[in-house]
């Protein structure tokens, strides 16, 4: 995927290389973050490229959990952003939607929470981003590890945008 990026996206090529060698995250955290981010971009090309490489580094359970994080956070990010915009009248309204994967993701809680954080950053949900980053701190992840996930979100989103721009040119 890096080789197909145009010259104006050279920074993203370099960023992808740097992030792929991350020492802040373990292999499952890194590749799960990349996969969850790719799914959150809604870009078929980016997702298909990253899922193939991620499968070389992740168990099937971790692949499913990363994709599950993208799916459940797509729903939660919309709902929690809306509750925030609607104000205090909606603060106590019951959520009423299923999200069982959050309690049984099939991977370590910290890893799944990191992937939820990555997706929430892409989807722009402050409420979810704050809530999941708090849980990550409770699970023992450092600010540097959380930030590494956020950097992955930003770079994968930038790559997806570049791929979309190039498809339209």
C-alpha cells in the first residue's frame, strides 16, 4: 500500500513505516489498532490491504475482536455523540442497544479498549475517547501507548483519504 501512495503523501509512507516498527505497543496491540483503524475509515482498499497483513500478525480471535471494535464503536460513537449534543434531557436515557462484545471480546481487555479508543478517535467521539482512555489507564497502559494508538488512527485515516483522492483523480 505504501508504494502506491503519491509523492504528496510521502509523510504518510514514512509514518506507516515508523508505526509498523512501534516499540510502544506489542504486536497484537499494534496490528489490532491498524486493523480497527482501517475498518473505521470505511475505505475498501485500505481495509483489504491491512487485513491481509494483519492476519499474518494476529490470531483469528484478535482479527474478529479488532473488527468487532470497529463495528460496536461505529454504533456507540454515533449514539454517545448524539446524547451529548441533545443535552441533559437525554443524559439518563437508557442506551437500549446490544454491545456484548465489549464484555467478551475474545482478547485481553486492554487491547480491545485500545482498539475502541483508536476507532473513537477516527469517528470523533469525545465521550467514548475519554471513557476508553480512562479504562486503558486503569488497565495499566501508559499515555505513550494510548498516544501510539491515536497516531495509528491519524495515519491510517490520512492514508485512506489519500487513496480516495487518488481514486477520484
